[in-house]
């Protein structure tokens, strides 16, 4: 892969944010020059073998999920976390069938679980991590909550890198590229605490029966503006470095995943920045040993512009507004937010909200202390919706380890 070098890196305390880098060639020929870096495919393949791709899904068209799953490179493990409907028509059942069929045909490692499985809720309770539970026993709705489930499963597989791919993507080839772009980012990273966030060159929309190649969405433009304002006012130097505030498609090292705090629902992505600024930004006080280790190593953020455009399901105006509100709320409540930035954020929110005080998003603490092995052993024994299809030899029968199998063994 040939990828542009970042023109500049913004250093904010221990956080290093690289300016956007374009993918020049997905398959390159080994030619390097001062403006571009060539990453040989065997280096990328090595990362893919240590990589889990999480696909959060909630009631998406089954053909879209099927395309996304088929596009993820074989060397990665795939983790599907679903919050789809269980009443007839049982969408989760269709998703399970797609996963099982894909495993039967390919032998790729795939895990699947339903977010509302009561035994999954119990496993979180047992692990002492009940901040994402509703009514004490069941995991809340929310994409972030699904992502946390996926990260624990990835940790139980011993993976070093964790990435996300939405299930509503219309172009499977773009999903394949995203995963390769993540891997390329990790090949370039110097710190074990790093993150890769994708930026779309275009997000095409149908306008008057023609495809229009739109560059920016309203939410991302606004989120980026205020995240940059937060850094600019703190550092005293204006910057526009952040262009991936709402990057749903992102990946991070497991070491970084262990120390991050997570905001609920769709505010999880902008909150990555807010959390890192608050904990590791200019003048932040580092308390724990793991945070000291990360601060010494530095936390590196890559922003990669994909070659493929991003075409996904349009979810309507209300979804967009909620996403924007969630993003602005996290910025408003940042420790670094001064009166000036607060007043600007309030002005922006004035148009879209009725309350005079922005709500605080629910924040979930780091997952580093949870024993992921124990968590998954409990799931394997109890959770009916949890299935783990192992990577197998091509000739062998597909093997699925579920609660039923384990029961049969013990009879
Ligand atoms: P956008 O693309 O950022 O506007 O947001 P989407 O609505 O497309 O959501 C991103 C991904 O998260 C999609 O694959 C959704 O199906 C999935 N998703 C949304 N809500 C939930 C949820 O509550 N739980 C899980 N597990 N996935 C969700
Ligand atoms: Co989407």
C-alpha cells in the first residue's frame, strides 16, 4: 500500500494527531519517496492476523450485513454484536444464519452475540462492570454499548488490534479497504497506544436522481470545528487538524482500548478525543501507572482518507440531530472547555435543542481491568445467543461451540 506522509503532526500534551493522509495506491510497487510511504503487503498481513473487526448491527438490511462480512479479510477475526429485533420477523436469526453460512463456506473465525441476551448482562454484572446495564440485568441500547461487548470478545481472543466496520455499508469493496487502511496505520505507528480514524473523500448522495459526491456532512463538520476550537484555545495556536471527530470507522490497539473511557451511544467517537485531551492533553495530571506508561509512549492518532467513497443507509434527520447533540454535549463537558468555547457550543446547540443546559452523556470507565477470559467462559457456558465459529482447516466440518454443544459434552 502507498500512503501519503502526514504534512504535519499536532502535539497536544502526550497526544499526537497526524494530519490527514491519503491512500495513494491500495496495491503498490515498493517505490518510496519523501512524500509517501510504501507498506509491503506482508507487513499488512501480519497485522491482519492479530486483528479483530467488530461489526455492530441493529436491524440493517441482511444483504448489507452479508456484503460487509464477506469483505473483511480472511486473516482477521470477525465479531458481530447485534441489537436487532427478536420478535417475528426475527432479524437476529437471519443474521445468525448469514454468519453460520459464511463460516461453513470459508472457515473464517466469526463470533456473534445479541446485545440483549440476559446472560450477557449477567456476565457484565459478574465482572463488576454494570455501568452499561439497564434495569440491573440487561445491556442498554446503544452502539457504544455494542462496541464495548465486541472489544471484550476481541480481548478474549488475544487480539492486539481492534477495528470497527458498520453493517449498513452498500459497497463491500470499501469495507475491505477500510480494514487494510487500519492495518497500514498500525504499520506506521511508533507508539503501542495508537488509533486509526477514517475520513471519507466523498459521501455520495442522490440529489435529483443523480449521484452527487458530497465531501462533508453537517455533523462531522460541526464536531470537528469544536474539537479543534478546544485544542486551539488551550494551546493558544489555532488548528484545524481534527477532521475525524465522528469517525464510526476507526481502529485502535488493544492497549489503548484498555485505558480509554467510553461515552454512550453515538457520542463514543468524538468522546475518544475529549477523553484523550482531558487525560493526556496539555497540562493534564496523569495518575495511574498504565496512564503514565501511555503518556510516556505518547498516544498517536492517524487520520486516513480512504480511496473508496462511503455509501451507507440514510437514517433520517432525527438521527443526524441526535448525533450532533451527543457530540456537542461531550465537548461542552470536557475539562478543557473554557467559558468561550462553552458559549460557542451553546450558540450552536441553540438552534437544535430546547434545554438551556446540555445534558451530560453517560460515561463508561476503561475496560482494562475486566478479565475477558473469565467473561467469555461465562458467556460460553450460559448465553444462548453467543456462538463462536472457529477458524478451521478447509476440509473439516464447520465447528460451532455453543451452549448446546457444551451441554451435550457434559451429559
Ligand atoms: P451512522 O452511520 O454513524 O450515521 O450510524 P448508523 O445508524 O449507521 O450506525 C452505525 C452502526 O451501528 C450500524 O451498523 C448500526 O446498525 C449499528 N448500531 C446502531 N445502534 C446500535 C445498537 O444499539 N447496538 C448495536 N450493536 N449496533 C448498533
Ligand atoms: Co451508517
